[in-house]
C-alpha cells in the first residue's frame, strides 16, 4: 500500500497524518502535538523528525513522500523553497525540505497551509469538481488559497491571496508582516480574544466568547462578535470581488462558530455585487484533517 505523510503546522497544534489515496483520501493513522513555544530551528526539525519517524513506524505500507503545510509566506518558486514571513519566525529562511529529507531519507515538500487546505477541499471536499475554489482559513491566522481545475495557483513571491494582510483598520495593531491594522490583527482568534480581554480582563477562547454573545448575555462578548462579523464581511468582500471564485470553502479553528453562517455570510451576500449573490459559500467537508490531507496530496503529486 502506497502512503504519503501530511503534516499541518498550526499556531497551537501540529497534525501528523498518514494518508492512503484511492477514490478518497483515507487517513490511516494520525496524531496531534502542541506546537512548541519558541524552539530553535534545529530543535523544531528534531521534533518533526521524531514524530514523523513514529508515524512511519505505525504505517503499514510503503511511505513515499512527506508534505508539510506552514502558516506564513512560503516561496515555492525559490530554490530551495523557503518561508519568507511567518509568525513561526524560527522557520524563516531555512532549507526545511533539505534538512528534513536528509534525516528521513524521504522527499519532503513544503507549502503554505491554507493553499494545502484549498487543494484538499478542491480535490476531495466541498470544492470537488468545481473549477475555481477559494479556500479561507479562519484561526490563529487568516489565510487564503485558490485552485483552478484542482491546480494550486501561486506567485513568485509566495504571497498570492494573502487577504489577511489587507488593511482593515488604518494605523491599527502592528502585524508580523510589517504593516499595521491587517485583517489578521482584527479577526484572528488571538486578536479577538485580546479585544475581549481588554474589555473584561478575562482570557477566553473565541468559541466561548461566541456562546456568551448568544441572546446578548454578555454585551462585551456581543461587541466582540459583532466586530468579528463586520470585519470578516469586509475582508471576504474584497477578496471575492477581486478573484470571483465559483465557491468559497471555509475552514480553520474558528470555522465552527455559528455566527459565520447565520450572520456573516448572509451579510456578505447582500454586500456583494448582484452577479456574485449566488456564489456558493460552504464549510470545509474534510474538517480538521483537510490541512494534513492537502499536505500529503502535495507530496503525492510531487513524487
Ligand atoms: Zn499583516
């Protein structure tokens, strides 16, 4: 049995999965670990290698390649492929493919995490059979990816469709990209959790804040969620107006928050020009595994 490994590196968790591709992707083994806090680059490589070796040991089949999704700007047209900007700053500028490949004796490929999510959803998920698929990640970061006929679109600088770094609030919070007031600094999970904290002194995950906002039980929670909806609609409107996709697929750690579907998407539809009012907007159908499946799929396609 031919197998590919997929690794989805997130802000809080790293998902490791062994995937067998037939008509559908079958995740044959998987586990998650907490993303280490500020490790050195070499420590991080060793953590990935140790966990990938554990995954390989559990895999009953022939592992042929490894794909890795990374949050940040991944320049795949560079040789070597590099991460140019990421909140995981220890990865920036490193030859990750070479350093992992030499320790694993397997080909390793890196890509931006949202692009891999989009590739998976376009090939096997909500966007299957649809020509242009705009994948959106809402979580610790805010990302975007586009496939056309199940192929990923990318650019020389690696920053294609990074709508999370469009300006939302002029002169707002400093973003790790070097600008201020990016959508990422307003509607990412940590940004909204901090907004609520500054009002209440309470540290709560956004999912909990969204529950407190139901029936206006907590006015500060309601205000936080209303900020989320307003800016989410504004950011997605800009991105959709420019790329005009056939479908938008939403994933990431915040994607199960109900107000996205009950309030933000109806408001977004109203705000779009008439020709786009019928655009399909869907939740991810591959769920939490989409990123790792996309990473394994990249590796399968490359090798
Ligand atoms: Zn930014």
